[in-house]
C-alpha cells in the first residue's frame, strides 16, 4: 500500500510527503491560492512523463543504445465540465538525431513502456485517450 500525507499550510497550499520528499502544491490566485507550487492535475502529467521516461531509459540502456539526451513532453486536454479531467493525452518522446540511435529499438522501448511497464500510463488509459509520437531533434 502507498500512503502520502497532505498537510494543509493555509489558504489553498498543502505540503505533500511523497517517498520522504516534500512537494508544495497550491492553487492559482484566481481561486484563493498564492501560486506557491504546482497544481495537482499537472503533477499527474509529470508522473506519467517520469514513469514512461524511466522505462524507456532503462530499456534503451539494456539495449546498449548511446543515449546522451532524452526528453518527454506530455500535452493534455481537460474536459469542459466539472469534474474536469484529462480526456486526451499525447506523450511526445524526443531524442537527438545526432545520437545515432536505432529507431527500431526506440520504438520497441516505447511500446514496451506503453503496453507492459508503465503503470501510470495504464491508469491514464482508464479515463483518457492516450497517444504518443517520437521526435528526432
């Protein structure tokens, strides 16, 4: 079982204890916050990017790919009505063209993350249309 503590700090701010680390979350000033930290929903996108990113790095290292730079972007759309949730999510995996990575290995690593390993992606797929693409920069 995973447990977090979410300790109210006043107004709309909370200190959240996650794996012995503290994250301050807050709301925008327009809804009573002071913008002291990120909002909860975007942190879900950060969890998705981190989860699949860690998978891809781990798999590519096992494949002995010469990865020197890697970035994961997540674009997401919220529904219009409350409760607002992400209904469309696009994961963009970015690699350096100059690294000379085997594109088939990249495809395989991403597909393994999306179909077998990334639990955050699996959760997102329960409520959102999740797609992905690869960019070589």
